């Protein structure tokens, strides 16, 4: 019992001494870490400065390194002094030389002529910074050596005390050792059983993944075979169906002048069902080609207004029979040329218009509207919409409306014929034209389908589009390299330039930043720099998106 009490007191004394030493070394370590970080950032800044003088990087990268160095110098150490306050006056004289050189230089890369002009001052700055950073570490090392020498004496005394503690603990440890062995042995057995179970589960998962992969491969093969089969069957069906439709036309010609109403009705039914079946075969073949990527899409300059008029003319018999009025509205002085495949886009307009007429009530109106898209996009888009006053589509079914063979429940209940393939074909064609189709509908009030496709660029548009990447790149460089005092004028200038080149969408971050900067005159410098860097990063993302769209 006495041994344990003495051991406890001695352990407490050693613990307090060790805690004191830990605090001392922790303080020294924190100070050394801050100084080494400052040394590293100083060397990084010097390296960036040298690369700038050599013409390898632009001035913006050097300014970023300078800002990081300033942050490191403001760190407060355990001595209640910042790292910067522990540096020599000569260190700040060297920084003043570099700041002056940066302030008097032009943004971007440094020319050879400018580099030669400031060569002597540059060498003076670089040599001075290297000397000061080495001196900083040497001075700290000297102070640290004294601390270590004193600590070594105290540690030797504690080591002697710790040796006694070790002997006392040895007896107790031997007693506890046997207990630990038995405990660990039980845990080992328990963990072995658990590991075996986990290994079994892993092996089962690997087996399931292998089976899933095999299933996926089989499904992909079946899908490919399905497309080939459908294409073959469609081709084989279309030939006899075409012959049947032709013979029905011949039969109708022979029935002219014969007043047999029952036979005429039979011919009408044959003709209607044959045409429906032929249209179904053609739709399935078109959808299969689109899904397999073998549609042979060839884009040219086409007039969307002309396509709309052709579709109206083709569907005139249907609109007259249904007593539905079709109205075409084109935005005034709008160029309606798009880059598309004429036959496929005529199919898009015909499908949308045919559905609008088919699902409209007698005496209703279908409006076709062509206008400029108001959505912000790096590429100019044209908006084509078809609006009817028909039965509408239930809101819960809107997400499925472009799926193959899907028909809205109210359309099925109304007995209106259809295959459910028209909108699926329209969706695939619009997607191949790098466009977008959306739908808005209210039951018993009508439906609006909207299609947005890229416009066809005329010569001046091609010139502007060819300059967009360079203009956006220059805007990024100008914003990134300007000082805070130049920031307001730079933003104003960039907003005007980007607007001229139709880059309002790609450069909207600059407009937002300019508005924020105007309303926050008292903002801290660090916040302004942080927001500016965020804007530059966003603009780089917009530039990457612009390049991607240009490659399409």
C-alpha cells in the first residue's frame, strides 16, 4: 500500500515536470512552425518573382504569392508577437523593392526589355531575401539550442526519477500481464470469427457483382440484337404494307361510280388501318435508328419558319377535318435560320403540330410561335413552341411523356388513336441537335411544347463567336491581375465588352461582382480578394463550357 502511495506521488511530480516541458516545447514548436512557414512562403514568393522575371509566369501569379506571404507574416506566435514583427528591417526593405517593381510593371508576362531594366534591383531583392530567410532560421536555431541545453539537464533528473517509477511499475505489470494475455486471447478468437464472417460476405458480394456484370453484358447484347431484329422486321413489314396500300388505292379507283356503301366502308377501314400500321412501322424504325445512333444526321442551314409553314400545309387536311385553326407567330425581324437536318426537324414540327391538332377540341386554336430564347447560354438559341387548347396532360405523367410507347391516361380513355412513339422520336431528334424540349400542361386547358435549338450563325455571328474564347480569356486575365483600386473600372469595362460579344451569360459573374462591389465600399481587402478569386474561378469554368459547346 505504501509503495502505491509513494508511486502515485512520484508519478504526479514527474507528470507536472513533463507537462511543463511539453508546454515549453510546444510553444517553441509553434513558433518554429510559423517561422518555417514564413521562410517557405518567402522562398516561394522569391521563386515566383524569379519566374516572372524569366518570363515563365504572369504578374498575377506573383501577386497571389505576395498575398499569401502577407498572411503568413501576420500569424501571432506564442510570444504574442506576429511573425512579421520578429523579422529584420532589411527583410521589409527587400519586400518594398519587390512591391515597387510589381506596382510599376504591366499586367501579364514581363517582356525581355522590362526584365533587363529591373535586373539589378531584382538581383538585390532575391539575394537579400535568401540571406534574410537563412538568417531567420539561424537565429531561431541558436535560441532553440539554449532551450535544449537547459531541458537536457532537467530531463536527466527526471530520468533518474522515472527509473525508480519503472522498477515499481514492473512488479505490477508482471502481475497484470497474465490477465492481459487471457483477455487478448479471447478477443483474438472473437475477432477471428467476425473476420471469417466478413470475408464470407465479401466473397459473396464479389460473386454477385460478377453475376451482375455478366447480366449487364447479356442485356447489352440482347439490346443490340433487339435493334437489329426490329430494323429487319420493320423493313420486311414495310414492303408488303406498301403494296397493300397501293392495291387499296387501285381498288378505290375501281369503285368509283359504283354505289356500294358497305364496300366503300370496308375499303375506308382497310386504308385507315393500313396507313396506321405503316406509320407505326415507320415510327418504330425511326426510333430504333435514333437509339442506335445510325440516323445519318446531316445538318445544314434551314429556315424554321419555312419548316413550320410546310408542316401546316401537310396537316391542313387534318386541321380542316378537326375544325382547328392553326396560327403561326414569328417574332418581328427575327432571323429564323437554324443548324439542323431538314427532314428530321420537319418530323419534329409535324409530330408536335399533329398532336396539338389531334388533342384539340373542335373550334379550338393551335398557336405556333418562333422567338429568340431568353435563357442565358453561351450559344444563341431559337425557341419554337406549339400551344393548344386541348385535353392537356396529367401533371403526374409529364415526366414519362417522352418515353417510348407511353400515352397519357386521358388520351387512352378518350379513345384518341396513337402509338406513343411520336414524342419519343421528337425528344431523340432534338437531343441530337443539341437542343432541349420542355412541356407545360394543365388538364382540360391545354399543353405547350417548347423546343430550343442553336441558331445558324451568319458571317458576322461566326466572327463574333470566333472571338468569344479570346475575349473571355482576356477578361479573366484582366480581372485576375488588376489591383483593388483598378477593380471597379475593370469590371465596368469587361461588362461592356462581354455584352458586345453576346457573353452576358458567360460573364454574368462579373456583373454580379461589380454590383456587390458598388454596394460594399467598406468591405475588407481580404473579402474583396476572396470574392475576386471566386469570380475568376467561375469564369474559367464558363470558358471551359464555351469550348465544349464549340466542339459540338
